[in-house]
């Protein structure tokens, strides 16, 4: 499968990487839309957190605000359905497929039919903005 792989500041390459292999109780999501967050841009430009002594490892697939559809479930995942559209946050969304663990599945939100994959991928930035407004207590 294709993925955008981070190799260091200003070095992201589109590469063929192995398609995720599922363990029991996991699902496979076909990524349909993935946002580019400010932290993704900082990571690309400067290797985010390098100045704090927290380098991001090379070979990582970025992208943490995305949406897609479940194409496979291995074993029991009662709240996850093949063919259903979801949005969630995790890492690795800049790839064709992503392995959905139970931890990621617990944060997935079904996408209503009237909402596009692109719109659904903006859920995380919208939630962050709403949270900031609530904290500001205008």
C-alpha cells in the first residue's frame, strides 16, 4: 500500500509499505480523507519537538485526523461494522489503510451519510477549537 512516510525534517516520501496485518479483535480501515494539522507541518519543517529533545522517529506515517470505512474485522469487535464510515484520531492516517486497535475503535465516531469523508476528517480540529473557546469562557 502507499503511505507518506516521515524520514526527517523536510523529508516525507511516498512509499510502498506493507498493508497492516490484523490481530484478533482489530479492524482494517481504508483511509478516505486525512487532514494536515499544524503539528504535521511543524514536523515536516523542523522535526517537531526536536528542540525539546523529543525527536519523532524516522519511518513514521503521520496524519492523525482522518476518516474512512471499515473493510475488514478480525474476530469480535461488537461496535465496529464492515462497510461503516467512521472518523477518529490516531497516528498513521496518511496511508491507504490503518489497523484499528480496540483503543482506537473506542474513539471512533460513525459518519452520517450526509457528511463527506473530508468534512468528517475536520472533526478533531473543530473539537479542539470548541474546547479552546469553552476554556476561554468568553
